[in-house]
C-alpha cells in the first residue's frame, strides 16, 4: 500500500504517460488477486478491488 501514491487516480490516468502501468495492473488483476487469495491477504484484496473499480 505504501507504493500507491495518494493521487493514484491522476498518476495512473488512462490518458497520461503512466497508462502502461495501469494497463499491466488491470491486465493481470486475476493473477494478483489469486496471489492475495492464496495468502489470505485481505488488505491487498480490498485495495486491488478498489483500484480495479476506480481505474480499470
């Protein structure tokens, strides 16, 4: 969570220079989610779900 900037909506905007980063996260959301599920990392699951709903 410390790696997610406070202004992540702007930082990872689809129209900005960082759209490739957002693409990689969205394209691999199922793999990341499975990893969090396997280790029962609830905080990561919630953050990923929020990011997916707001950005992807």
